[in-house]
C-alpha cells in the first residue's frame, strides 16, 4: 500500500518515462530513455537533428507505439490508455497544423466541436482574444504571418484547457520577433499551471524558458538537470580577470562531444 507521501509525489509528476525504446527497421532511435517532468514546469528536451526528440513526442502523444519501456501522462499509460492521455494533452508540431482555407475563428470553432465543447463560438472568441488574433479572426489563415500562424496553432492546441502541452520545435523558421512572442506565451502558460514539454534545437530557447533540461544524444539521455546543474558539468576555465559563465550552447557541445568520442 502506498503511503500518502508516495501518492503525493507520484501525482506531482505530469510525465514519467522509463526505459523507452523505439526502432525503425534496423535503426534503433531510442535506446532506453528515462526522465520525469514536474507538474506546472517547463521541460526542454535538447538534441541534434535525428536524435529522437520528435519520436519521444510522438510516443508521449499516442501517435506512435514504443517497442519497449513505459510512459505515463498524469498517471495514464500511453500504450494502454491512449484515450485518457489525449484528454490531458495538447500538441503543437514543428509545422503549424492550421487549415489555411478556414479563417482563424473557423479553425478554433472546428477544434472546439471536435472536443465536444459547449459554446464553441465563445471558446473561439476567448482564444482569439487571449492570443491577440481578434482583428484577424475572420481572415483566412493562409494570409497570416508566420508568427500569427504559430500563435493560432498554439491556441488550437489549448482548446479544452489541456493540462499538458507538447511543443515540438515551436519556433522553427520564425523571425526573432515572432520567436520572442512565442516565448512570452509559453511563460504565461507555465505561470498559469500548464505543464510544458518543449523540444528545440535553439539552445538559447531552452536557456530562456526551461526549468529543467535533458540532452538526448544517440538514443539516450546523457545529461539532465537545471541550467545551474548542467553548468557544473562544464569544466571551468582558468581566468585571471573575468570569469565567463558558459552558455547552454557551450555546455551542450561539450557534453555531446565528449560522449561522441567514446
């Protein structure tokens, strides 16, 4: 029988992953991935192209079945209880999943109806206002800028107020101003209690946003912790006058480089 403390600790985890494995034909992409994500936190998964970041996201969002290991979202196993998992999550992929023929308002109404929400038009109006898209609400999504399209995409993933949102490289291809807009939205979501699972190749993005960071390399998590904890893994240089703190980019390259040499 679990103690009250053990139950409380388990409930504090939004995502629990243990020994996750996945292969595509002869290529093993995930070789036993382990990590946990605290509720209401921003968790960043870093890795180079082909490291397996999107594969992890697809498994956690029930789009792909793992070959081994376990993964749970708010206590629901992703393999055996996918319907329960889908009620808990929202997903924004690398490319905006908006219907360009529809207007911004129509996109939101459609998703609200698919989630069987009451008053889908009211839901749409609320999200349009929240993401600063009210003036463009009745324009086709095809006329939106990259930043506006990404904001609409995140708004779509938040219809129904999911407790966990997955952002798979959400700022890829965006200009610096639009990227900062998305960062602001992510921070506001976390401040409101939403758990954010973020994958990114932009190390500055993880440095700006993440409470905890994990580095995925050659199918395994090779380092994880807070930014301060990861900085301790970086060898301090000898300086005479000014001690420069390593950036997350320098830490990432040092860790991945060391592992690659073995």
